[in-house]
């Protein structure tokens, strides 16, 4: 059995880890977007070519 001090230290560390995780910035990804707005922002080169494979490319720029 663990000493009371060790148990309290483990609880304190876990609480600190959870507190730091809650403070970490998070980005929410929208589930839906307006297709008209998206088409206006694209250039003609970025228009997807029609093919039978149905794949897509996602570019994330930080």
C-alpha cells in the first residue's frame, strides 16, 4: 500500500496536468461551410478536376 504522501503527490500532479491541458489553445474545425463562399475564394487552378476516383486533397497552412 502507498503512503498517504505519495497518493497526495500523484493526485496533485494529475490535477496540475489536467489544468495545463485545459489551458492549452484549441482550434475548432467547422462542420459545415457555405459552398458559394468557398467557390469565390478559389482560383481556377484550384478547381478540382473531375475523375472517377473521387479523391480530395487538403492543404493546411500554418
